[in-house]
C-alpha cells in the first residue's frame, strides 16, 4: 500500500525536474541576471523549497533575499524542517533569524523566508518589487491570462520572470495497454485541467505552455527565451533513478483522483488500468512523458 504525501512527491520529482529544465532558457537567465547585489527573489508556488536548493547548488545566487511563497502550510512546514538538512549537505551555514534563515558560504549570503500564504494574498501586502520572479510548475494551475498581470506586478521594471514547467497538452505512457483506452484516459485527464475550478473560478489549462506566448506579451512582458522542458522518466535496467518510482506512482495517483468518479470512464476498466500501470512501475517497465515549456521574460 503506497502512502501518498505531497511533500514526498515534491522531493521525488527533483531529479525529474533537473533533467527537464530547458538549458537554453536557464543559460539566458544566468546571462540576464542583474549584476547589482543583493537580488530580491520571489518564488510563487514554492512547495518545499526545492528551487532554492537548486539555485544554491548551481551557484546562481551570491547575495540575495529569497521569498518562497506557497499556500500549503504542510509544504512550508516540511520545507522549514528540510532546509537545515540540505543546506548542511551543500556546505552552507544556516542561522535562524526572526523572519526565516540566513544561509552563508564564504562570501555568499542568502536570506531565505518560507511563507505559507495564498500568492494573491501575498501580492495584496504590496511587497517591495523583485528582481526575479520564479513560478515553477505553477502557472498551469492558475486562471490565465487574468493572473499574469498581478504576478508579474511583483517585479520591478526590467525585472525577470523565470516561468518553468508549464504543461502543454501531451501526456504519454508506454508501453500501451489498450491504445484506445489509453487515449481516452489521457484526453479526460487533460479535460479535467481545462474544467478545473478553484473557489468557483476556472483555474487551469492543459495547453498553458503554448497560450503563454500571447498571454505574457499581453501582460506587458518581453519573452527573452523559451523552450521545451519535458518530463521524461524511464527505467534503467528495470529500475528508476533516485526516487522516481514514487514520482510515477504519484502521477498515477493524480489520474485516479482527477478521473475516479467520471461517468465517462468505466470504473472497472479504469481501476484495472491503474493497477496495470502501477505494476509496470514496480517492474521497472513504464515510460512517462509530459510536454512542458519554459519561459524567461523581462518586464517592460
């Protein structure tokens, strides 16, 4: 019996995301970051702080204030507990402060604050404008294009937005079980994104990636770079690297949660389909691909 924990899912997807992030968009980010220090960075939908860890590992941040905002108190609590562990593993010193943590390694210094609040409530506090906005695997959960102006409003003029892993309409499972039923499950899953409501408001789009080109420009952002950031998870010698088997089980859990009660899907066939897919993961046979897009933008 698999115990599903969202923070554990976020942990398990780190290696998947590392491979997926578009190298050209990331390179453009490194080149475009302003030279003045410290940088003010705001990450929305920050989860447990994986992106902060990634940016310190990749030596992107030298002097910075980093605000990680997520509406899930569970995610933020896990992130605060996890922070001392990974910072020590990376060779950073951590000192708790009244508002968060001070991380230091030689001359590098980052003040980190993990905030459990809704991103739009955070925006309403009118925080100081940021140099860099990060939205990682998040924009396809929001009502677009209406959300873009307030989100990008967190940036100062000329500020950068690194907007990553935006789902774009393709989900692939291999090997096939029943091609027609596989296609039905995938189509209904995409439709569940398109019909998702949060507090009665439409909040999702299975083609967010492609739609962002026009939506970002309409919100006053210049697109500096864009490119694919597909999740590609496959076994090596009948096993998956790191914690990626758990990641795959959780993806199937998302499908079960989204589609389990749909009249359009025969419950018995769907249950059998899920059982077969979970078994493929256990045997190290299943391949999973999701098409996504990354963007680097600058506010005009």
